[in-house]
């Protein structure tokens, strides 16, 4: 659908809030989010991975102390209230504790209610020492858009995005904590090969563990369904908002192909086991 044919009813305001997450400071991070969004208006917003706690925990035992319920923990209750106040959808990364299990989880809240959660399925070498892996992928629908959630390294697995695209994802929402340059480039391919919009919210700032230091580069982006950069941050703290047209991405096509999913279905594919 060309720009002059897009109706106002099809438009939604979507974006990210990129900021330097404070380590082990839940109240400080909630205050940063609260202040940044106080006067903002949007339909959907993506926050960084593990944005309630920070990232560089040295042991699973210490990380366990900061894990919360993804249903009624302090951070989730804060987000539920904020999503109700904003009448919007929030996607935010947190440490989920479920019994003795720990998950790198993105919670999905809409207008004061739970839409669900997405546990990170693909873990880095460091994360495998800390977290249990998620076992499934799903799409969410908030009435404006059908979207899936891919957390950081999930983006490196093409099949994960394809599972969601096959399930009708018009948008990929991607909380992230990365320092290298690769994901910044990779996201363009994920959007283009699936004909979906993509919002990647990476954090900024630095953290130090006992073994190494991490420098999180920011560079959050909002991408169109041809991988075109609609909005991009550098390393600054930034609330980035962009009008997108998710109904455009309901038909999976591009300049090369009228039906991307017809081609994709030529290959056997399954979600995480």
C-alpha cells in the first residue's frame, strides 16, 4: 500500500525508550521510565532487555535474588499501571523467577492487562549459566497490531523470526542488551526477509562484572518492512516514536515477491522444542 493510500485508521504510533539501565536498582529504573514517559503519547512502546535490573550478574544465585513473578511482581505491577495510564501496549525485559527457574522474559502489557509473556528462547554463552531457556514462540494481538517478541540473541536465529512471520506477525518487538555491531545490521535483514516492521530497543551505558566489562552501544532502531531505517538512535537516552502502518505488513510481499509466505512454506519449519 503506498503512502498516499494509507488511511489514518491504519496508523499507530510505536517506538522505543533507550536508556542506561542502572544495575540492581529497580526503583531507579522505574523512576527513569516513569519520568521519560510522563508526557508521551503512543500506542506501543518497547523497552530494553532486563531493564528492571541490569545485566552483568556474576552468579545465578545473585541473579535469583532479583527475579520476580511475571504476573504480579513489583516491576510488572508498575508496568500494568503505566500501560493503563497511557492506554497503550508496553513490552519490557525483566528477570522472571518461577519456582527455582529463571527466565530472561519480556512481559507484554496492554491498557492495564496482561497480554502475556515471551521467554527468551536462544541464550548466549553467558546467559546459559544464568537462565533457563524458553521453549515456544507466539504472537500477540493488542487490537492495533499482531506482533511477536524476539529478545536480543533470538534475532540471530532466522527460524525464530520466520515462525512468528508465518503466524502473521506484522511487527517484531525486540528488547535487547548488546555491545557488538552485528545486531544493529542484522535487524534490517530480519525485517526485510519477513516483510514485517521491527522495533529494536537496545540499552546504553556500561556495566562491570568480575570477569569483563560491557559497553552497551544503544543504536535502537525502527525499521520498515523492507528493512528501511525509519528512525535510529545513537548512544543517547532517547524516546523514539514513529508512525507505522501494520496493516501493510499483513500481506507478506516485497519488490521481489507477491507472497513471501508461500515461498517460506516450501520448507519444513518448527518452533523451539
